[in-house]
């Protein structure tokens, strides 16, 4: 059965019912389908019998099915043993990076977060021996569930007959182009890769992002330039290197809709909210399909396309009760009714005025002789103390051993937790279990701020996942003199423990009260304390 005669309603393997043809070119066809056994939407790619790389695509899809990173599109099934070869993968619903950027560039912190997630996902694929080789803004999706998804790992390269002697470098350049696009809404790659405007260039080399869009930090700009070979800095070699570099720059948590480009507050006005348009995305078509079809995702709608939208409440219903009174007014006539209505309105207005006056007098809202109104205004405009980064004077190891414990080895390189580099690492020894092998109640670092300071929160970089990190603050170096502020489970990146309300103390203890389970070892990167200035 050739691709050209497969029609909607066709069932493959007795379970995948093809419903909607998304794209058809280059010898393969992409469908939205239903897995009738599991009752879920899936993406199915079918092939013309003459397509020359069916076996390679199926093999690469089977390899991709073993990837476990949730940010990579999951492959469910792949088969070329029957009359019709097919690949079944996850149907991804959301908005592509290209769709987001059709509206505006992303705020730099959000762009860094989005591409950090993408770089980590591609690094996971490389660790499993797979690559992408043709990354574009159409391959990165912010899903309706608020997660990052990358489409087409392993399979897209085969569909487009793309090969590489340096897959790490190629994928770093692809990620770098996507970061460039996210920051500037311009595409620095081949024209067929995106419908975004081309990036400004000089002598064939794209201009650095800071020269295209204001507000981009030097650190992020330097990372993009290292990805794309702009300038003399040493290029980044692998997606893991890019993820590590992005881990060290300020990043902003992504909102539910990552396409909100600038972080400016919305203008308060009584305009109706329009539903956010999301796009349903299956796995990405091949490179040849991209040339013929810029994207099977419809272009993002602009506000002008909603001009015929009728705001709710645009037609008033306030006159309805008056009409009902006229209808039931018997033979009294319109004149008396109108007079009674005016008298009623005047009485209501008088009642409101009297009520406001009584409230003002009872609540002290009048104009007192002692200038109370001025004091109230001054009180409402008192500036809140600003929160700034506080510098620790030194850091020392800290442990709380059990009474019968022998001396317990704790990590070295203690100064790396306050050297200003997130990648710095302090580590404990490895234990038999997450409870320190019953040798200790906790291990960590004690920061001396030099004097008592007002502490708002503590940001902790930790490359481990699991266990418990706790923060204590006080004016004593003993555990009994340090008050617990809060605790979190490390997530492999950065966690923030907030003091609410603020606490004051000279010493800040950041320690593991429980280790990750495998391996049972604590590790800390940079620890940054924030508090009131002065």
C-alpha cells in the first residue's frame, strides 16, 4: 500500500486509525492518528514503498524509543515488516519557538531557560549515542502542559539524509541558532530552517545578539557567539558544554505560556481576554518537507484577525428592567413613570452620599486638624527595603555528628561555594545510605556574613537530585543557636529557600539533613545569600 493511496480512516497494525494528513512530501507522510487501544492521539509517519531510507528511519526510531528524557518526543512503535512501514510517536500539543517569536523576542532570562532545557535534552540524547543534526525553531515546543519538548531526535536527520562527522558541534550550532532567535526574533541559519526574518550579518557572519536586540547581557551574548563561531572566543563543543554555560547565567522561570516575550506588566484596561491560541504539534517533518512546507503548524494569529470578536457585555442590559416596568405600568402613561424613576434615582444617590459621609467620619477619613491625611499618604509611600546580594566573608565545613560517632570526613574545596561561579563544587564523602550511615545528622557549609544581616532568601546550586537541603540562620556557630528557615529537595540545578518573614543573623548554615539515595553523597555549587541593603 503506497503512501499516495492511504486515506483518512485507514488502520495500521489494527490499532492506529489515521485521521488527518499533516504533510506529504519527500516520500513520507505525517498523520494525526488515534491509537484505538489506548484511546490517545499519536503522530504516525507512513512511507512510500519507493522511499530509499525506510529501514534507516525505522532503526533510528527504535533507537530513539529508548530515550528516557521527558523533554524528547517519545517514540511508541516502529515497523517495516509489513506492506506499510510506519513510525508512531507522541502527539505534542503546544506552541513552537517559531510561533512564539512571530509575536516578539523572548525576555533574555526566559530564552536562556528554554534553551537550557533544550541543551540538556540534546545532551541526554548524545549520551545515548543519538543526535538531531537539523535543529530549528520548529523543533522546540512549549507544550500546553507547561513543559519543553524537542521533536525529531535521530529520525529527522535520516529523513533528510543528513550526516555529520561532528554531531556535537552541529547540534551546538543548532541550539545556538535557536537561542539567537529566541533573543532577537531573527534567524541566523539557512533560510529554509525558519520563516523568521534573517539575522543581520556583516561579511556573511551574523551580528552578535546584543547588536540586534537591546537588554541582552554580555554573558548570554558571549554564549551565543561561542555557539555560532562569532568572534575569537573558543567555541562550545557539545550540548553538555552549552547546558553547563547556561547554568551559570541568570535564568527566569517560564510561565504557563512561554510565548510571552517581554516581561513588561500588562496595561490595566477593561479589554476582554482572548483565549490564547495553541497549536497541536506532532513530530517534525523531514528536511525536504520543510522546504516545500515551511511548517505544518498554522502561522500564529495576530490581534487583527480577532477584529470581529465581540467583547462579552458589549451590549448593555441595564435598560431591560425599565422596559419591563413600562410594559406592566397599566394605563399610567410614560410621563409619571419617568418622574417616579427620576425620583428613585435621586433618592438612591442621596442614600449613597450619606453612606459615604458616615463611613468617612467613622473611619477617620475626614480632614483632621492634625494633618492625619498627610501622615497616611506618607505611610503608604514608605519605600520597601531593597533586596541585594550579600557577600559572605568566609565558609567553613559543618557537621553534626551523633554522640557515638567517630570523626567523619567531609568535603574539601569549601571556598568554591562562595567564589561567584555556579559550577564550583564542594562534596561530602559517599555514605552507605541517605542517612549518613548513621554516622552524622547532617553535613554542610557555614557561611560567616561578617556581621548580623537581614536575610531574605538563599539560592543554592546543587548538581544532585534528591535528599534534603536545609538553611539555618543565627548569631551562633552552634546548631542550637541557628534557627531553621526552610528546606527543599535538590533538583540538580538551583533551589531557592526563602525566609518569610526575613530573619537576622551573622551565620548562614546550608547543609544536607538527608543525602540523595544514589549515590549517597552531598554536593554543593555556589551558595548566594540575598537580603536588605545596608
